């Protein structure tokens, strides 16, 4: 009936979500729809919330594309709930937010850390100090070269010792 995410959750197709909406429109509740379609109640309850908040088209698109929301939209939606007393589904509908789980995360972050928590985080590795590498003196270059050669030498000695130990162990074993 659905594809699986890597974490084991099921992704239901658009047809299944549209069938659920048709049943909602006939007056069925999420429990009845979940039972009829053999889908977990919590999944169908979330679908009903999304359907009531932002409509069939957003529900149908769930799982297909990830919408990115601006800092201003996130902040306005969260403040509408936290500061103005709007319900989550009302705020989702007003600001066009499709994902109840993302909105819940934004609310938690805002309550715990304030508006700054809603700003986009930089992607990738952090940049270095930006200063170009210093020119090494001849003495520093030679010191670095000595350290490298000493490390190679220690590695080779250890490798030879391990091979000799392995040979001596196999030589002591009686052959059948």
C-alpha cells in the first residue's frame, strides 16, 4: 500500500490520501477512515488536520516535495499561535504550512530559544579562519619532514614486528 522511508515509516501514495479525503467528505471520522483503509489512526488524524487546514491539494502533495519557508513566515505563524492564541490548524491554513510536524518543531524551538531558533542554519562545513597558511621557515620545513619520516619508520617497524610474530606463531603450530 505504501513505500517505506529508511527509518521504517510508511509513505502513502496520493491515491490513498485522496481516498481518505473522499471518506472525510462523506462525514467519516479519522478512526473510521483509518480502519477502513488499514492505516494507522495517527497518520489519518494528521491527514485530516492538514486537509482541514490547507486543503486537498496540499495533502495530496505531502511527501513529494519539501517546501522551504522563509524566516518571516515561520515567525509570523508561530507568533500567531503563541502570542495571539490562534489554533495550529488555523495558523497552518493562514500561512500555507503543509507539515504539522515541522510546525510543531518550530513552535517548540520558538518557545525554548526564541525567534533566532527559526533562522536558517548554514549548510555544510564551517569555514576556516580565512587566513592563508603561513610560510614555513627552512628549519620548520625540515622539522615537519623529520616528523613524517619518523612516523613512517615507526609504522614500518611495527608492521615488520607483527609479521614476524605471526610467522613465529604459525611455525609453532603442529601440522596434522
